[in-house]
């Protein structure tokens, strides 16, 4: 599955625009990938002659007739058992055993003797019809068997071998050609193909939009933005100058171009950044662990002994001090600066009052 993803999928620079391009029939026929699934090219009908196909068809017909006859007999037996049960309940009414009769009606989920009589009549008619069908089916099978008996053996016994010699003598040089096998009128391989259309870009788009599969997680661009927001603007500029893409999940064609496009959208106007792809994204993590193990052989904190591993098991690696277990961190949001208080208004000067004399 991983090889199929990396061989046929790609990252779209603009996801919605790329989906619109796939709506075009010409673009679909040009870009769709067809994966051939295993199948058998040999057709059963091509290996059988006309007589063998006729014999096989007659066997299937005979098998169906036997199956239908068996089902009719089973249904007839069930109907007869139920009819006998209903007749025995009716006999209770004729014998005057009313209490047992009403109890039997309750067990049969019936309300009155009239309903019981109606069921008896319908069931008797169904039993008679089933018997008639069985007898009719047996009669048709016997007639068919009599009609199928060939008369050719008697004719073959009367024929003399000398009468066949002129037609199949050694002087007859023409060899009868074998009948051509039945050639299919369609390409059978086309019915065993897997078509990859918009799936080629939908599957890897989950890296940027995990919500497509119902995951409430941040995509790779939101994660990059989350990391950059933890640093001041000067350090953010230095970090985006060395964005390294590594890991097998980033080997899809178009990943670098898509990330550059997304960074251009979230970074400030006229800012610079650089995105590089690792030389071996799949094995970079292993190479890093190998180099660390060669350089830090004397550090006991990053190692675990065999005895500890056998005693504590593999789950202990999650608790080890060198593990990369996710530890939730609470990041304090920057509190907005409080607006500076406005200066107090200066009172206007009051003119001296002039005494009023009368």
C-alpha cells in the first residue's frame, strides 16, 4: 500500500483548483492511473465443445429440477404437519372439549372456530396443489428422459465399417481443423482494473487537511505556524531560512512546492524563506539515531540495559528519559497591552466674579 501511494499519488499546489481540473473528461482520461488486478484470461466456455456445453446445461437443469422438487416436498411435509395439527384442534371442538379447544386456539394465535376452519380450508387447498405440482414435475421429468434417449446406438450397430472407409480413408489428405475457441467480444482485463482518479491527490492531502478523515488535528502548515509563534520575529526569520523536509510521508511529488506556497501565504509580505528536501527522507531518522549512538556511548541516560528491557518490557521505552513521548504543554498567550490612560482634562479658568450692588 505504501508503494502504491508513493508511485501514484501527488500533492496538489492548489487542492480546490486541482479538483476542478479533474472534472474535465479529457484531463481525467489523461491523468487517471489504471492498476491491473490479477485475473484468469482462460474462459471456461472456450475450452468446451458444443456437445459438452449442452451436456453441462442439461446437468444444471436437472440439478435445478431436483432442488425444486426437494423444496416442494419439504414444504408439502410442513403443510401436512400443520394441517394435522389444525385438524386435531378441530376434533377437540367436535368432542365437546371447549376448554382445551380455546387453549389450543390461543396457542395458534387464533380468535374463533371460524378462523380455524378458514385456515384448514386454505391449507388443504395448498396441500392438494403441492401434490399436483410434484406429480406433474415427476411426469415431465420422465417424459424428458424418454425423449432424450438417443437412437444413434442402434444405427451405429447397423452400420458397417466398410461404409465409413471412403470418407475417412488414408487418401484423404485434408485434415480437419480444430474449432476456434470462443473469442470474447470484450477485453476481460478491463473488468479487473482499479482506477485511481482524484484519489491520487485526496489521499496525501490529509497531511495538510486532517479534517478530511475526521481528525481534529492541525495540518503541517498550522503546525509550522504554531512553532514559529513561540519565537520572536527575529528568530522566526532565521528558522524559516532552514526548513528541512524529511520523513517518508513527505516524499510525494509536489510537497516542497505546496509548502512553499503555504509559507508564502502565512509569512509577512516580502519575507524570505528556504525549503529543502532531505537527500534520504526515509532513513534520516535512523541515520540520526545511529550517529548519536556512536558519539554518545559513554552517556548512560540515553541507554537501557538488556536486563532492564527484559524486566520492564517495551512499554518502558515510553517512560524513558530519552523517549519522545508527547508531553502536553500549556503555552501562555500574550496578553494584549492595556491602553494607556487618557490624560485628565484641565479645568478651564474661571473669571473672577464681580459683586453686584444694588
